[in-house]
C-alpha cells in the first residue's frame, strides 16, 4: 500500500486527488475570509528563509503562518497564527492607522481590528498578547472553484456559474477529449480537466480524458505551462503555443480526436472552419491558388470521427454571436442554442427593526409593528397631557419642541435591551439579500452540435444489420384510443401479476433483454 | 455515451412541433410519431444521434415509410436566403417592426424550448388574419396523399393563402413556420443523457418530480461539490468466509483505501444521482471500443446464484461471469463495492427512490442485474441504518450460518436462499460501517427534508476540506441553514458564550447534537454561500435576434455551498479573554461580535465596513486590471 500512495502523491494533481492531508511542494489554498483566498505552494525548508527563523512564512493581515506549520495536516484545518521571529526584517505592510509596532515578537499586532469606532489606540500594550493568539486562517485543498477565485489574472476568466453550465452542456465527462482556446488564465482549463479526468494516461490501455488547450500569447503560454506542471496536470492538459485562427488544432499533425470544444476567443468564426469533419469549403475556395500543394495533403479533422462534437463559444458581444451562429450554420452545425447565464449570490441577514433593540449600526430604530408604534404614540400623548395640564394656555410652540425632544429620548427599558441582546443571532427577521453589485453580463454562450459523419456505406451497413421487413408492435405516439387501451391492458396485467416480486422480475427481464441485445 | 442509437436505448424523439417524446428503441418495432407518420425502428438503429430525419412517402408495394437524412443546407435554406436578402444584411429600423415572437426556427434544439415563443393570442391572430382558401376537408385530402414529407401541403397552403401578399416577410416566415410545425414530417433523435433528460422532464413531464432542478443548478451543485472521477476501482479482499463463519469473518473495513466518495440525499427520483454518476464516469456502460476491458469493472454478482441453475430463471447476464480480479468464486462475504469513486445514497424510506436511473439501464431493485458501472459504485442505506444501526434488523442480526454438511443436504433453492441472505448481511454491514466511518469527500443534496437536520447527522461524516452543496427549489430552507453559520452565531460559539460547549472535546463538538439556539456547530463549515443562476435564451436569426418571450417559471432553485472545516482546539480561550475585557462596556455582545468578527476570519464577511476600508479584496483589484476580452 505505502509505495503506491507515494508514487501517486508524486504524480497526482492536488486538484484531482488532494489526499487527506496537506503535502509539501503542493498547492494549497489559504482561506483568509469569505472569497478571500491565497494560493500557496507549501515549501519544506530546513532553516532560515528570507529572514524568518521558521523558514518560509506567509504573512496575512490575520497573522503570520510558517509553511512548516501547514504541512502534513488535515485539509480544512483551522490554523492559528504563529509568533514568528522576523529578525531584522521590518514589516512589509503599511498600516492605515500608522501602526509602527515594528519587528514585534509576533508580527500580528496591526491585525487587531482597526475598528474606527474603538477609540483605544492599537498600541495599547494591554491588548498585545490578546492579538497574538487571535489570528487564524483555514487551509483548503485546491478545487477549480477556489482556484478561479484566487488565480493570478492574466485575462478575463470564465467563472463558475458559466463554466459549470458549459461543461454540462458540452458533455465534458470522464474520458472526454476537450479542445479549449485560448487558455488565457487557465480558469476554464482547470474546471475542464476535472470534468474529463478518468486517470492519467499510460496507466493502462483505457481511453483517457484529456484537455487540449491553445494560447498564442507567448507570456500567457509560458505561465500557463508552468502552472500545468506545478499543479500535476501534465499529461492531462496539453498546451500548445499557437494562433488557432491560422494554425488550427492538430498537435504534431495529429488529431486530438475531440468531442467537446470551448472557444473563448475574440473571433470564434475564424477558428470554426478548422473544426470540421472534412476540409471546409471556404478553405478551398478562398485560398484556392495558394493552397494547391496543401490540397494534396489529406486533411485531418481534430474531431473524433466516431462521436458527435459539442461546442460552446463564449462572446461578450451580440455581433460576435451573430457572426458565429452564421458560420456554424454554414459549417453544418445543428441544435444551435444561444443564451446567457444570469447568476446571483445571496446572503442572509437578520433584519432588526424595533424601538427596544439595543443600539447597533445594523439596527433600524423604528417601530417594528403598528402596536409598537401605537405604544410609543400613546406614551407621547400621555406626556403631552401631563405637560399641558399645569401650563394651560402657555406658548404652544415651546411645547411642541419639548415633545420632539421627548420623542427622541424615549428609550427602551434597560432590561428589555439586555434580554434581546443576549442572543443577537436570533434577533430580528431572517431575510436574504443580493450582493451590492451584480455581474449582470459575462458573455453570450452559443452551443451547437456537429453530428458525426454518416456515409452511404455506413448507412448500407446499418441497414444490413437491421433490415426492415415485418414491423412489430408500435411504440411512440399512439392516438388516444390506442393509448387508453394499452394502459388498460397494462393495469390488468399488473393486477394479474399481483405480487411485487413478479413486477420486479418483469423489470429485471426487461433489463436482461436490453443487455442481451446491446452486447 | 454512445454516439449512435443502440438497440434498447432510451431516446428523445423531437418532433417538428417542438414536442419531445422519450421512448425505448427496440429492433423490429414500429415507431409512431402520431400525425407525423410512423417508421420502422430498425431505420434509426446504429444511426447517429442529432441527425434530422424525414419520413419519406411509402414506396410502391412497401408497407412502411423509409427515412431520409435532411442535409443541414436544406434545414437552413431559408435562413441563408434571409441572410442574403438586403433587408437582413443591413437591418433598418423598419426591419425590426414585425418581429414580435419569432419562434426559434426549425433548428430549435432539445435544449431550446422550441415553439414556446408563439403565444396563444398570436396564434389566434394569425388564424384570423389568415384567409386560407383551402377548406379543412381539402387540407385533409391533401394530407392523405401527402408527398414530399409534408412540404407539398405547406407549399399548397402558402400559395392558397389570399392574404399572403399583404404579409410582411417576417409574418410570412412565421406563418410558414407554424404550418411547417404542423405538417412537416421531420424529427430528430437525441440521446437520453442527463442534460436531455432534464430538459424533457422539466418541460414536458413533471418538474416537481425532480424538484424543478435545472441544468444550471445541477452544474453548480456538481462543481461546488467537486464531484469528479474519484479514482480507479479498489476492492476489499474476499475474506473467503466458509458457510459456518459468522460476523467475525466479515471483511474488515479499510478506511485508508477510501477515496472520492460522495454522500447523497436525493429526492429527485435519481436525477441528482444520475448527474453525479455522469460526472464520475459511472452512468454509461463503457463504449464498444473498450468492451473487452469492461468485464473487469462491471462485475455483477448481486444476488447471483452460484451453486445451481435450477432454482434460478435463465436470465443471467449473457456471457459474463465477470468477477473481481481475485478468486474464482467470491465467498458470501466478498464485498462487491469499490472503496473509491462511490455514491452513497441515504434515504428516508426503506428503499431508495432512484427510478429515473432506468433510463440508463440501472434498476436498483432488480436481482441479477446485468453489468452496469453503478452496481459496484452505488451504495445505499436508510437514515436509521446510518444513525441508529443497532435498531435496524438487517444490520444487527448476525449472518446465517450452517455446517457444510447441512448445506449440502439442502435443496438447491434453500441453499440459494441461504447464500443470498448471507451476502445481504455482509453487504449491509459493509455499507453501514463504511458510511459511519465517514471521511467523505463531499455531501450533495436535493431533498425535501430540512437541510439543517441532514447536516446534523452528516457533518461529522465529512473529511476536512470536504465540499457541501445543497440544492433547494426555494430559498427559505437554505436561508435558515445559512443562518446557523451566521457571524453572530460563530462569534458566540468561539468566544465561549455557549454554555453547552463547555468542557466538550473537539470530537464531541463535531458530533454536536444541536440545541434550539445552535442547531449545528457553526464552526464546522467554512465559506458558506447561497446562490442562484438562470439561463436566459435568445433566438438568433438574421435581423431577428432577441431573447425569448417566455421562459419556464415555477421554482427558482437555489444552491448552498460550503467546505468542511476542522476547528482548531484551544483558541476559545484567546477570544474569551478579549471578550471579558470588552464586556465592561454597555453593548457587550455586539462589541464582542464586531471585534471577534475581524479577528476571526471565519466570520469576516465582505459587508463589514472595517474590512473593506483596510484591505480591498485582491480579487476585485485583479478584476479591474484584467484586460477586457474585447480589447484583445
Ligand atoms: C478571455 S481569454 C480566455 C480565458 C480563459 N477561458 C480562462 O477561463 O481563463 C482569451 C485568450 O485567448 C487568446 N487568444 C486570442 N486569440 C487567439 C488565437 N487566435 N489563438 C490562440 N489563442 C488566442 C488570448 O491570448 C487570451 O489569452
């Protein structure tokens, strides 16, 4: 058992099989706060590094975390900030509150909450030890979703709401060969390799899923190449430095034999002719004179000849969509479907409205219902009556002012406030709200299918295998009378069979029959 | 998934009217498309999916109609003509006038809701405007002698329409389309894979059966739960138990082999399970090219009689005596389930309802099941078996035992029964123990049960860093769930203001039984999030591109996601000290909450001003720096 695990660990991707615990030299994601993740490659260092006695250290505003404290622990673990020995290093970060605690023993004092409402200065020595023990983060295994939120952006990227739907629609499943262009920042690449993964190649003879990715921007290509290596995805993602408009999708002249395609390019229609079954018409027509010698070479399709190809293009503008769809139709794609994904994130809050709630900036101090409003109004009226009695005939204006003042001064009895604040998590009504800003448009998604080729020969073979002659019983759309009759008969037969066992056997026989015929 | 139509496969038949039918294609039968005609099933067997077929006129002397594959150039002929016309090449403001609901052309897909765009009123309007000179009888007569797959009827209708000149080219197109939908004898065959099944179930069957779960939601659930191929199958060694060996001979659990296991609560009749199986490479039997290797994995010995044929119906899966790679004949206690890449379904009734898996040739209730990848990778147990196994008879009763001689003296049928029961005992024991051993990679739910109650029992079973994705047709149950992990709750918990937590070990807190105030241990999940998503479709036609006029309503659908955290021990004190200091003030718990929020990143939500002021989220910075794709 042990040797196998070790060899797996060496080649496996933390995205596909992170194992139960964190590993050295592997990617991990530090969860600092919601949607605030920091990718780190955990480094096992012996001795000092960059001035830290603890070796490599991650500094966050939640404290400092030496890598050594994060290796070999279960994923999901909450890690407490360490007191690190920064030696002569100064603090890298500038603090808005001008904290100059300097090379403190723990490196975290500035991470105490810089609450604007808290008047105490952060340098307050009494607080120091508290802050040192308060910082913590969590460590999570990398997933495409978390990677997408934390990856170094080199381009616009495809986010989870879009790629989750796209991968579903283009039938990216274990064993699928997928073409992607351009690679960009690799967000889609990571999601798609997880979808098609069904083991590393060469393990056995089994057909393996793979992502063929293309990027013509030299720098992005190199960065992406490195990432593939660092993430243990070699052999699963094959990146080619290429302009696919001109160069197409063959790799070393060979067909990737893809059945799922995702194009995130400015002009997908320029790449589409390469994704044909046969040499595209326009290819011959337009470049007729230039490509005569090319013509002699047999044209190789990058698609799997035995599968239908499922495609998605991703374009922000409607003009791009129009051109793409027009090109798709001319190239014989069917089931063209265009849509966009509207995604919203929501969060829950406790809506706290009431006159008697303890003060807090999230509380809306107004009557929570009519009764509370009535109560307060009655109270005001009672006071008014009391005030007006001894000073009958006095200046009305003054009275009004007094009442105004009183209105503001009426506060809840202390006991009530105390009672409700004891359980702030239960106060108020639970409601959901959207985010302050919604990503209302990412891109238009165009889906299409290119059926596998079907030749006269194949048709003849199929006809020979399943000759038409006597026709058996009718399936499908029957007219009403026939349907009713069939149902009646079915019910009868069920009644006759009676026992559940009989029904089961029927189901099983049916399955057996299917499998027999299928083999 | 096959790319050609195999005998016995369930397929979607897409009719010109946009209606989809799901049927099973059996050789030597006739498939009827109602008014559109009928044809022999053999004519579509072994042909590719997604082609458009046309039902041809019967040949002289033949009792059936043959089919023709319609080339795409023909399917798109009118669109191409439109594209060529100047009107569309340069759309003028006028060109847009007559473009209300243009149905999404003949190419509308299994995904698109073809024809849904034409509303009732529009239909009526069209009919009123239409001054069709042909009487219904004449049309019927025409249809009887129908030739050219209905095109002749349509042509005739078009030419007999007196108002045709008055129509704009757009309403003309619409008129033709309506008539085409009614008379053209074309259809398409789509595979019943998860996306097509979902579409059909939602738009034409009973969406409530699958809790209205749309593809967008399934996609989100699958991704956030990180459901993927969880590794090559690994089996436990056969303990080789003899017939007189009892429970002590069960194969011991090996949790160290566990990998890629997902826990599932599925009240969608198996739609969710199917989607997961699809993502894990477990839904479709391997394709023909790989048929030879297939036997290795798809071993099927569920309830298989091994000693005799007589007691058994002759329905063994053909040819295959595929066995796990060890031992010629597994003992009763051999565990047929892989330790990796598995789906464990927990169900509320005594049997799981996964009936929709039948579309992929899997029936969990069938004995002697023919090979299917799910056989060795789908485990199921009841909530009682999970939570209180000792109260479940099947789990707690010891396996039957008998001496070899007694066994030999029995009639074959009794022997078969004996073996079957022993196998059942061993399997239930294994499933329950393996599930209770936990360490799942994720939890996926689409259930009518309260998610809080589901998490109460399943959170302890999740490995650190495991994913949680819970779908609900409505938001309220998920909002309540999210509220269990609210900042004030976590703050109160970590600052030691929950008296019930005092003195509990981390292990005990993981199995938190729940109190009215704290139904769940709020520190066990990280990054909780609620979201929803919806696809907005458009038709794309030359000069007439616009979003569809109607879309399916009903339940919107929401997804809750999170990661399983392993809270550190001992940090409670630190926070407590802080709190004590602050409690001298008047707004004690509020201040403590605010303070702890910032110190405790678990609770650090975006909407806390302090956070935003001190450190803009790096994600946002990168977003604005990133070049827009247009600029490239
Ligand atoms: C928007 S980005 C893709 C982002 C990517 N889908 C992701 O999720 O990170 C588009 C990429 O396509 C590349 N690209 C543009 N035209 C190309 C071409 N003709 N051949 C190859 N790559 C191209 C660009 O360099 C850019 O990196």
